[in-house]
C-alpha cells in the first residue's frame, strides 16, 4: 500500500468527521470491523449497544433532539434486519438519521455470500432513501448524500449499505471524491411572499382557523416557531405527533376544538389517519384546508382527499414557511382573540374529577398519582428531557406531565419500546439536566438490557415503569371489541424490573404506595446511575378528554 493510498473505511470515518459527526451508535459485526478500526484514528465516539434496533433508536433520539442526523452503524444481514425494524419509528416521527450497514462483499453477491441479504430493499419502505454503495473512491460522497437527504425537506431516516470489500479496499488518495462542505447541507424550499400573503388572506377570511404541525416540529426550535406564529397571528396551533390522533392525551379536548374549525392550515402535517383523513363528522364537512408541505405527493394526497375544500396547496419546507407567515403578517390581525382563547382552553382542559382520582387498591398506585409525584421534578430544570413510551400508563403521563420543549414520544409510527435506548442518547447529548423515561411494564421488556449500555457508558437517567402485569392497551381493545369474557394473551407477571436493573449495575427502586414515590425519585436522581423505579399500579385505561358540557 503506497503511503498516499487510503482505505474505504477511513474515507467513511473521515467524511463523518468532516460533517461534524463525532458520535456513532453501533453494534459490532464482521462486515463493519474495518469501520471500528478506522474510528480509532478519528475523534469518533462509539456508543455500542446490545441490539441493533437500539442503535437506530438512539440515532433517532439524536436526530430529534439536535436537529442533526444521528448516525447508526450495524453489521450486514441479521444486524441490518434488526436495525431496520427501528426505522419505522424514525420515519413516522420525521427524525433525521443515517443508518450505515455493513454488507456482503460485492464479489460474493448472488453466490450465497456470508449474511447476504437484499438490504436496500429491506430498508426501502421505512427510509427516505436506501441504497448500496458502489465504489471505494466515492464512499465519502455517498455518505454526504445520505446526510443531505436525511436533513432535506421532511426530515427522516436514510439507509446506506457498505459492502465490506469496498471498505477494506484502498484507493490512491488523488482518486478519492471528497464531498464539498455544501454536499452535506439541505437546500431549503422557502414559501414566497405571494404564497404567504395568499394564505394569510384565506386565514383572515375564516372565523375559526387552526394550524396543525407534524412531528418534525416537536422539538425546541419547532415549539418556539409555533409560539411565535401564535403571537404574530393569533391562529391557535397544535402539534400532532401521536398515533392516538384526536385522543392524544397531551392535547386535552382537541377533538372539540378541531370539530369547530372552519379552516385547517396543515404546516408540514400529513393528512392521514391521525386526522381521520379530514372526514366528517370529526371535522366539519364545510371546513376548508390550506396545505403547506415539503412533499408534492402529500399536497396532492390532501387534494385527492378533500377536493375543492383545499383552498390553497403549495410545496415548502415547514420552518421557512412558518417564518414567512410571521414576516408577512406584519402586525395585521388575521384571527380572533376569542377563538384563540377558546382553543387554548380546550387544549389545556383536564377534567375536574381528576383532582380526586386515587388508588383504591392497597399495594398499588393509580397512574395519575405516579405522575403527580413526578411532575415537580420534570418542571425543575428548563432543559429536562422527558421520554414517554407505551400504552395506557404513558398516556396518563402525557396528559399530566408538562410538555417540556425536549419531550420525545414514540410517535405516529405507533411502535412501543424505543424509550430506554432514547434515554441513553438523550444523556449523551445532555450532561446536566434530568432525563426521565415513563413507560409501561410490557414496553420495558423490549430493550431493558440497554441499562447495561447505560451503566457501561455512564449515562444516568430515571425510568419510571408502571407495572400492571398486563399489555393493558391491548387488553382494553379486547374488552371493548370482544367483551370481558374474551380477554386473552395480554397478561404479564409483576416482575421485579428494579432488580433487573440492579443486576445490570444500575439503581433500582420498588414502589407500592404513594408515600414511597418522593424518596424513590430523589434517591434515583442522587444515585447518579441509570435508575429504574418500578411502580406497582392499578391497570387503568388511558384518559380521553372531551370538553365539559
Ligand atoms: C412494536 C409494537 N408492538 C406492539 C404494539 C401494540 N401495543 C401497543 S400498546 C401495547 C401495550 C403496552 O403495554 P405496557 O407497556 O405494559 O403499557 P400499558 O398499556 O399496560 O400501560 C401494545 C402491545 C405496538 N404498538 N408496537
Ligand atoms: Mg402494562
């Protein structure tokens, strides 16, 4: 090897470094050991996990919290298949990430190569783009392209497979196609002044406009932008990021607000099942729509669904479009203060009867009691991270705990189980403020061994598990749809998850009465370790809020 030659794996690592990516969530495997070797010579931090899906969930959390694509790196075949499962959550939550998967050598393709799999095809339906690199010299350019696509338009996951022979091969340094700095950057599509003025004119003509944003806005920058849109226009806004749609416990009596709207502005929010496809009676048949979306296909879809009710549709990226609306409204009043106040009251509405809810079962807490105890700790620090995951228990959390700017939920993809890996990534990003996870006992099982990752990498967080010994969300579906005599296959054990965490080197607490909660939280935070507070709870269905009569 001439001294001016460079190995494919080094091209990949140096490219990530050039792009400012210094943290990689990974799990080792034959096809990517050259990348591990190359990482030694760069400033890359490898956070290595216990399951490839966990690595992708960590990259997903990174993408949502930083706005920059998280990087996951896994081996080929089964490693890639494990990892791919987690892409759906990132796709649903519009989270930018790049999954780099090792891959059978190109010389073995079609010959029954080791762990040979059509990897790009596996990931394709769950990614914005998915392909296999084709040459060593252009590996850097391909990585840059993956990063650029992940951040462009509607953010999301991108997959790139890296055949191991291309990573091992060397090429003359002069032949390497290094990406220009601009190759990593997205080119935002802005909303022009004429379009912004037209939209504001339509809003001004409406009596009860309502602006809805999608998951990509469920972060500090997005929430800040929506608050500024509300200040400037007085159009009420909401982020729809839950598969429960109108019944998202965070949004209070949302169903009663949206039903009254005569104009809905979709700012990067897909018209989909969460909006009941915009159909009556959930939404007024006469309601008009404005659709601003980064993807032409989604504007077209909305027009197909709502026909001539779509008063205006255009392709633009969400954030620049929001900024354009603020700039162009320039102090003019386009929405009524009374309607704004009415919607805000509905969204923050919680039944008065909740104040007196309490456990009726000795040895168990009502979910609301758990979150009342946790609430002051979530509110203490302005940078607190809160991650909610699972079925009924977490829904109580989402309705009682404040929507802190850095809150993650599993999201529109409707998958449970990502929260423990996400807490690890959250702690990599945030070294001071508390990181809390609230999750069900069934959900806890998906990735509980990531507590070992958290202990090993010194990533403390506090996970509050509601143990009702049941997949309660599904049990509730059985009760509703098939009747109390037809519940089946949803029972679990009251497992000592706190002892599991202790065995993995973390801090464990068992809580069976309300008075044990404050001490358990305080000791968990003070332990400085990844902690699990295992709370025995009554099995209670999730709250659904409707406005009071
Ligand atoms: C990956 C995945 N598998 C299964 C489901 C279906 N599912 C949704 S909620 C739920 C039950 C969750 O149980 P648990 O975490 O114990 O919370 P609980 O409802 O009991 O509070 C299940 C099985 C899902 N959404 N995602
Ligand atoms: Mg449960």
